[in-house]
C-alpha cells in the first residue's frame, strides 16, 4: 500500500482511539475545566467568522467538529510514514514521539501563531495532561497501524510480524491485530 495512504488511514484510526480517550478523560476533569476541548474551540474560531456555525444546530456543529478533527488526524497521519522511515526505532515508540511532536507543533506552534487559541502553556494543567495523553494514544495507534498497512498486513517496518509480541498475551490483545 502507498505509504501516504497507509499513514492517512492510520491517522484516521488513531483519531478514533484518541477521540474515545478524550471523551473518557474529559469526564474526569475538574468541573471548572470541563468546557469544550480544543477541536471544538478551533472549529468555532476558524469556522465561526464565516457564519456557518450560526446556521447549524448543535448536532451539526458537533459533526463538523468531528469531521475536521478526523481530517486533521488523517492529514497528520499521512506524513507519519516518511518521518518514521527517517527516524527508525520501535514502531509504537516512534508513533508516540510523533504524536507528541504533533501536539507541540500544533498547541505551542501554528495554532497560537495564527491566533486561533492561546498557547498550551496558558491552559489548565489538567486539560494539557488530557491533550498530551490523547496525543500519546493517537501516536501509538497511528504508528502501529501505519507499520501494519505499509507492511501489507504481514510485517512491521522492522520486518517482524506486527503483533508478534502478543502471542503470549491474552486472546483479547491478539484480537486487536
């Protein structure tokens, strides 16, 4: 499979896992920190001035937020295989590192530079922890999935079967492959 397509599919899969993790962790935030998460804030700030958000009801706004969030995850994922090939190393570790780099480039870089949101350094610690953990999930899933897809489903980048280490684990772990 083309590595950019594989990366985009992997990024999409990573965003599914990331979104589930974000929803679960959001419920554990202190009450004062339970306001919309960055994907919604970004959508409001970028799309809001067009007037489109005013024309949508809440379920449609949520759908638009998710569509943009998944699109960004797929786009960032498309670049992952090229980066991973240059860096090398264990797939999950490379993916997690890439996920954290995406977080830094986004929430400390281009998003505040474009005045969409303030830098992450000005957000509550609990919310930053949530977003960092969510990017660890995204990166890990994106890295492992991309390696699996680029390897044709038979091999990881390192040449071993993608879930070879799962052989000694519970059946539920093996079923994830």
